[in-house]
C-alpha cells in the first residue's frame, strides 16, 4: 500500500508529473490541491472511472511525463 509520504516524495522528485483525476468535484479538488502545493503537474480528467483504459495512453505519450499519478486519496 502506498502511503501519503511516498506519494509526496514521488511528486516532489518528479519534474513533469501527469495527474489523472476523476471528473467529479472531489477529483477536481484533489488536483487543485496537488497543483497548489507542488506548483507543477498536467491535469487529465478521467471519464471512464474507476479505471484507466487504453485511450489515456495518448495523453501519456503526448506530455511525456516522468511520472504519472492516479488520484488515490
């Protein structure tokens, strides 16, 4: 299980994180909190909750992140 400390460390060490979040108010708030705290990251809204499908590979290739994070909180 990933801890909050591990998530913080992963985002902190990344230069260009790609942040996936659900298309509901909780997901948006989670992304905004991450963006405000770390001042980096590109948002990708997940419309096929609860899992990522193959269509999201385009975003990963397009933005070439060094890390990508799925909202897990």
